[in-house]
């Protein structure tokens, strides 16, 4: 596939736009106010299929032609959705088999969005037809900047159990394993007498009498991710054939469990993300930082784009807390700091009816004389002055491993030592400890090489094949530092146990003799030197020949046994942490490994974007209170003045962007 890039001339600023919900008189007012707000790009018509094709084969493009021309005439560009996010009612009623079936065998009814089975050949064919119509009509429009295929794959329907999915699953298995004997071997179907004689005996793992086969469950997770990717590819190939020079994306949903984004991102030109941090969550900025680190890491050679965020409150949480004054601005700069080349919102004009009528928009029910519109307009004007950061990248020497296979393996079954040991909880706890010691990380994936990094953190990697273990051994032997968390290297690619205590025995010089999960509310102590910390949720009985025991269990049935070890391997070293630790313990270990101070900057974040000539250091205060921070010297491009390095008070939700020539960039004083 040709490598296409979306390279805006200035920072993108805009929103989803649904003009079909409004009169043409309202369109004129929208354009006027978009210009006031400095909007330069909108997304449309994401949910427009029924408006474009109100009945089969009859297309009404006039309204879309008119609004696109109006936007373009007023200097507002667009990314054009293929409008396939939700099928029209006529298609579903003509082919009811398009509707998805859930785990319990219930066919879901039409009445929301994403009313389709990802494996439906009928739905796929109709999406191709509509994508073709859109490309043929608008592919040469000068306002079109990139294609936006479907919308948020996997948000409502990610796993379907209908006959189409069953057939597609068997085809997927045939392509992977070739024979039913190979499937029996991979899934160890002799256990509980589940052996198959013919391929057509295999069904998706629906609701059954008890726990399903964990290897079958894992393969179904992989298949379901691939089915959505194939749905994306069906449209992408149509667009490529008609508009080969227009970049293609589909919007992600941060670290979504449902789809292997590392795989999907390799098939698109631009990574885009929909991000909705919860302003009521005191850790929302840490979760967002991890999400943004992954977005910018999916294509490390180019920026990404924040395609959706809320101007204030959303409408789908149990309690939808608004963003405080100044918080939306900070959250926008947060995405920019992590490599986004723009800030977009859902949506431009707040809907009067429907499920999102209480979801905040750039232009709310009260019109332009409102807090939200004033704030977004001020942000738009401000961003129009800092476009020089476009194209710059965030680079790090620290990797943070994210893996969908391990996440699926840890959640796809009941037959695990502890369901309380959660993949994302473990990732976030490690990331938070790194965040608090100001360690900027790239997310890395098992499919890539690791040689550009100096240190790699692996919070947990239940599933690890031989190729990945050898890559990690090579990384450490060449001088890298590796930190591995509990329950790692346990199973192979088929979800079968690695014999002897795990695949990392040679690298870590440690064998997990027995996993030792803790009961709910139970803690155990570990000792690091003279300090004592708490472990919760998970511990392990280790047999270790490590070069150094960093921590021992100091209470409970494992007292006196190693808890954290360090092993030299070639020119590098590997640390193994066998338990879930409180944040202060992780900070102590991580700061020692990285050789940085362990005292965190409270609620502060420092992120640097760079191009060939300049570094742009973002200093972000995620707290509503004034904080005193030690900053570098540089030219503050938001305040338009030079500032000296040293201690500086930063207002609540405050932002500084310090510009320095690359050759004069200094370490934090």
C-alpha cells in the first residue's frame, strides 16, 4: 500500500457536523459561527446513510453537495465519512440476518447504531457500494482532506454469534490451521472431551453449560478483531481504487479492548482517536496520557489526530460531570503535547433530540452567548497562532509494552488463578508510577523491534511466543534494561502453558513455582532495604537464581521468599516484579532502574515534541490549584515571551509551551 500522509498546514480545529439534522437557514448561521470559532475542518456525514440513500438504489446527494460547497467556499475543509456507521432501516428489514446475535443467542433489534454483524457478507457488499458512490462523487473535491471509514468500530457490536459469524469463524480457522486436527491440537480438545471430527462441527463459543475452552475463546477474540478489520479493508480498497491519493483513517477509541489497534493502524494512513476522559476522575489525565502515548506510538513516524472530545459533559455516563472552566483547554493541549496535530470535538451543534441531546457541543442549546462557545472560540484563536508545532513528534527511549493477545487471554475465560488480576488495572498502575516520576514512554508492541529503546517496561504479558521472548533476550543482551511484571510468559500463542514455570526462566533466572493470588482485601508486605511496602491482588512463589534480590516478601505464607529480582543477561539486566505493588513501591523500583529522582511533580506533566530545528516542551498542570514547578528556560509561545529556568507558579489547568532551538536544549535545571 502506498504510504499516504495527512500533513495539515496548521493545527486542525473543528468537530463532527450533522447538517442533515438542521434547516438550510441554520447552515448559514453555522458557517458564520464556525468562522468566529476558527473552525478549519469538520467531519461529516458519519450517520448519513439513510439520508443519502433513503431507499435502495435511490441516492439523494443534493443536500450534501450544497453543504460541502458552502463549507469549502468559506475556507472550511472536511474529512468525509463513508456514512456506513449505521445501516438504514430498509436494508435491515430487507435482510434481517444483518442484525447481530449476542453471546446468549439473542438477535439484537434495530433501534440504535451499529446495527450489523461485522461478518455479514450482505452488509459488507452494501458498504462497498456506498463507499464507491461517495468516492466517485467527492473524491476530487478540493475540500476533502482524508476519508473517514465507518465510525468507532467495536463500540456497540464487536462480537457476533450469528450464522454468518459462525461460517466466517470457520473460514478464519481454516486459513490459520488448515486442518481440524491442527485445531484439536492447538486447542487441546482432549480436555473435557471436546474433540472435533469435522470443521463444520465448530461454532463460536456461545453461552454453554460451563466455562468454554480458553484457546477457542482466544481465537474467537482474534477472529472478531480481524472481522472488523476486514470490514474496514473492504471499504478502504474501494476508496484506494477510486481515490488513490486521499489518506484513509477510522477513528479509534483509546486503548480499546475489542480490536488490535496495532494491526489496524498498520492498514490506515492516519491514526485518529476519540477521547473522553472523565473530569470527575482524579486520575483521568493519567489514563489519557497512556491512551495518547499509544496513539502516537501506533505510527511513530508521524503525528496523529484527536478526532473527537467533549467540550464539556458527555451524555452516556451514570453521572455526566461537566469540564470546569479552563479544563477543556488543558485537555486539548494535553492531546497536542502527545503528538496530535489538532483538536476536534463531538459535535459542532448540540442535537435537540435523540440519544445525544444532552451531550455538550461547541455550540450548545443556548447559542453563542455561552461559556462553552466562548471557551472553544478562544481556544480556536489561540491554536491558530501556534501552528508551528504541526508535524513535530514525541520521541522516547523508554518503551511500555501493550499486547492485545495477553489482554484477551486474561479476560476471555473464567479458568484463571484470579479474575481480580486485571490487565488494564495493571497497565495503569505501572503507567501512573512512571508518570509520577516524569518518565515519558512510547507504547511498544510485540510485532516491532525494540532496539531503539534503552529501557522497556512490561507490566504483564501472560501470552508470549518464542519469537517475542527471543527479541526480549536480544534486547537485554545488547545492553537494554527490562522490567517485567507478574503473570508474564505463562502461555504460548495457543493459550497453552509453557512448561517448567514460564518462557522467561532463562532471561529472568527465575521460575514461577506457583501463582499465589490474594483474597479480596488482603495485603502482604514486601521489604526493599529498610522500607516496607504493600502487595495486593497477586503474589507468586519464586525459585530464583537471580544476581540480586531487590525485595523479599515480609509477611504471609511467602515470607522470606524473593518478590523482586534483578538478573544480569549479556550486557543488560532484567528486573522481575512478581506481585502487584502499591504506587510508592513501583516508583522506588522504577526510579532506580531509570536513575531519576523518585519525588513526583504533583499533577504536573512534561512532554516534549521535536522537529528538525526546535524542541517544544509542554508543561501541563492537571490540577485546578496553582502548583510550583521547576521548568527549563525557553520562549513561551503561548505567552509570546522568553522565560528563565527555575521555579515557577503555574495556574490551575495552566499550560506553558517552551520553544528552544535543538542545539541549545538543556536538561531540566
